[in-house]
């Protein structure tokens, strides 16, 4: 009985840790294309990302690379889904990889 309880506790703890990881999957591809939305994305990128580190060049990643990078970084920058999408769309609009 104690072993069963220990195993169930371990499984529950593992599931909790995995579900709480700082990762966002809000972006799967381009959505916003208006110049106003892209300008907002640029402003969010410059203001939110530069708080913690030097801004990377938009050419640093291709579209899929930015999806992966932003899914890791957006939660740290406390971006909501719309802000996350606008930053992604800005980056890919100036990065023609």
C-alpha cells in the first residue's frame, strides 16, 4: 500500500512540474499583417525583451526558430497571447529567411 501511494505521488508531482513549465504555444504562424500591428509588435519586442538582454537581430532565426524561441521567452517577458503573436509577426516581417 505504501509503495502504491509513493508511486502515485511521484506521478502526480511529475505531471505538476511538466504542466507548470514556462512555455507558451500561442504562435503557430503569421496572423497580423497591418502596419499598425507590426509596429506594435516592434514596440513590444523592444520594450519587453530589452529589459533582460540585448535584442537579437530578427535574422537570427527563421520563422520556426522564432516560434521556438518566443514560446520560451514570451512567458518570461509576461506577454499575453496577442502580444506574443504581434512580436512574432513583427520579427518575421523584417526577417525574410
